[in-house]
C-alpha cells in the first residue's frame, strides 16, 4: 500500500513539484520514497512496505529500463502470474507483487490490466512507445485524482491534497459536484469537488501521449445476468470455497496482520475463514462508545472468543472526535459526510500500534442485499405494476399524511416516506432513499443546488434487487465506503484488505438468483447461512446495527455550539450556498428531537472543507476552545 503521484508533459520545476506531492503523501508510505524522471514524465512513490520489505523498492522497471511504473495497492495471485511471465523469459529484480505490472505490460500489451487481480491504482510509462497508462482497480479500492491542463500536460496523485501542490490547479468548486454532495454526502466519480480535477473511475484506464492525445476507457463492468443455474446448497458450498481462496490470498504479508471485527455477519465471516485458512493468533480490533446504542463491543468479543483471536478493544468519545476533526477534514480532501469515518479513523489509529495490514468485512451488504433499502427496492417493484397516475396520487396523499400525522423519527413516518416514493421512477426513488436530506429539506437549505440525475450503472441488471445492488456497487461502494476506509487507514499508514470484494467472488455473486440473497424479510441469506456453518446463529442473528458514532446526540449537545457557529458564521453566509434561516431551523429542529443528523453533518463537513481548502483557514480554528476543554482535549 502506497501513495503515488506524477506529472506528464511540459511542467515547470517538475522535480520540485513531485517532491512536494511526495511529502504530502508521506503518511501513505512512510518507509521509502522513490522517483523516476525523463524528458516527458516524472513519477513519485511513497512506499508502505508489505511484501519483500527489503527488496521491493519502486519505481519498478523492466529489464531494458524502458518501462517504469509506480503502484499503490496489492496484486493477489501475483506468484502465479510471475511464474507465467518467467516461463516466457521475463526476469524479476524482487519478490514483491507489484513488479508483475511492468512485465505483464510487456507481454500482453494493453490487455495487461485484465491480468491483474487485486486492489490498485498505478501509473506506467513506456518511454519507447511514448505512452503513459493510468489505471484503477475494478471495484475502486484505490483512488487516483487527475488534472488535465490546457497545454496538454497532466498531473495525478493518490489524494487531492497532494495533487493541489500543483499550483496551476484553480480551487474553483464544481457546482454540479457540490449538488451531488448535498444529495449523497460524497462526490461521485468522475467528478471531484474542484472543476479542474477528476477522479479516475473504477475499472477504468487513461492513456496519455506527449502529442496531447488522451484516451479514457472502461475495461470492466459488473453484469448480473445471466443467472447461475445451481441449487442453493451447491451455491453455499461454492461460495465457501471462493471466499476461502479470497481470504487466503489476502493473508500473504511480511508484516503483522489482523482484522477489524464488529461482531456483525461480514467481519465475523472473514474471521471464520482466516481461522479456517490456518492464520495463527489472529489479532482482532473493535471499537465502542459510552452510549450503549452504538456499542458493538460485546458482540465482537463473543465472536473473538469463539474463534480464539487475540482481541483488542477501544472506546471512543467526544474528546477523540475533537482531536481528529481537523485531521479528518485534511485527509479526506473533499467534503465527506459519512459519519462512520469517525470511528473508522480512530480504530485504524489504535490498530496501527500492533499491525500494518487489516482485513475488513466491506462488501457483504453490496453483494448480498444487506441494507433495508435493498428490501424496499424489491417491495416497491411490486407497486410499480400499479398505473403511474394512481401511484402519483397515492404518493401525494402519503406525503401529506406523513408530514401531518407522523413524527420524523417514527417508524410510521418512514412508512409514509416509502409510500410517497413509489410515485417516483425506480432510479429517482433509490436516489432519494440514499440521500442525506429529503428533497424539500435540500431545496430549503441550498436553493441554488441543481437537480441530480439518477445514476445508471454500467453492466446488465434486470431485477429490482439487482438494479439496487448494481447502483451501490458502482457508486456508493467505491466513492463512499471504500474511500472512507482507504483514507481512514492510510492516514495511519495501515493497509486495509477486503476479501469479500475479490472481483471474481463479486462477479460470481452478482449472477446468483436474487432469492439466494433475500427471501421475504431475510437479508444476506447466503452469507448468513455460510456463517452459521462456523458460528452459532445466536451470536450474530440480530437487527442490523451499522458502524457509526453517536453523532446525533453530540449535534444536540456538545457539538451544537460548533455547528451553529460554523454554519451561521459570516464566512458561510457570504458563500451564498446555504440559506441561513433554513439552516437555523434545521439545527433547532434537531435540537428539539427530530433526526437531521445526516444533513447537519454533511453541511458541517462542507463548511469545514471550504475553510481548509478554499479559504486556507485551517479547520482547527473553528473548534472552540470551550468545546476542547469540555471534551477533555485542552485548548
């Protein structure tokens, strides 16, 4: 796991620029820095040494030193690919996984990306053919930001903060990206929050030539059709074998390795397979809160005891949030409103004291329909058979009743909200279900925000559940959940691996019959039944809790002053993005007991981002000394 950066074309003071970008990425690779430069391209790497610690220096190069590459990530199954390449005459200089990239390119040409199994973002320069290749892995586990300049030059980096060392990049906010942020709580690729910068999409490559020719090409997408024809029992057996191989591949490491364990289905199953694969003395890590409603430590502890892992726990409170808030804003680089980033950030810091690689349970919900919205998508599909005019009338009536008769936090209100949404087309409906604020709320607090078109994912998906999973796999997974984990872990120089997101396992799971994933009110059916082979159901069969912090209570209490002072400040008013009276009403309604956590947190993170990256007024300046004192963090 590393951080990469580079510049191509006519870039002034190229080495000084790369030195600055490399320094900004030092947390991603504290072990070594590497550089390559010729007349057209300069590459930089910050290395976190995982495999072949002593001999795996980058940039990699081929035997004739005509191909050079810098690489962030891990290539699984690299040993088999290396054997294939050695048999046809390629010579390797190290035992590290990433070196297969340069030799695979020599052997297979541009098809080489399809030979790579893993999580990666890399840059490869072929000086003989005068071509630069940038690529990102199929599911988007590793990030890459790119800036194209008017003179045909190009710069790129693993994180936006590093890319902004290129002073030519204007810090002008993309208003369409801002609207998407206010809808989703993150900025989906290929946009970034800045007009001058894009994000390379998952399963996509860019080729650049000194002539100025640039080509962007998708090399992978996920298909949910045609469906496998196999029994449920056979599917269960095959899933177990595929998951076992995926976990085993991710246990290869020359440095200490462990697991983030919540006690839920996904991470518990990964632990089961780690133990089955023979991993000795697995170290597991979980985090809790003083508020028992958000504390999963007891569940994680029981699972750890069952499998015999060496378990570690930590408790996070407001003091830790205050200490981390500034750092989180800086590391995420774009406004980012997933509040589960808070415990993820802290957990990674605690785990890094003992391990360098952490396996996670990411992906189980997206593979097998683990969210309530996935169930809702199935049920709504039945209502879509009703004529559109009747659905619109019923939706309008449900909306009126919901606002008049139901408290915004009640189950009844959620039911009315669901019934109101059936008047929408499926894509619009799903976008509203995943929104951080409802449409009326969003229009009130940000009147100038543009409408966001529903996302249509690549690949084939026909059934309602599959369409929902396709959207999540192509959108929220790479641009929200995996960004959350990448930044949270790499900020502490920790590598995260997600075996359930092995791309072959993902491809196979997508084509399972939907009844294998959900049946009636049962979610994640196949994954739950697989875990039941290793762990008694009583230890994991419970309502979905989610991994988040008690932000709602903090926004009503200790963070209330910070939220109001920040969002109602002169600086925020002068931006002209938020409507102050509507924001003030939102803050007050939350204080009075309604739940507007996601919306308020998104607005707070947006304003703190502006101060850090646009105003150049560090976010730490907005954390009142009184709050620091109350939280126990001093002044």
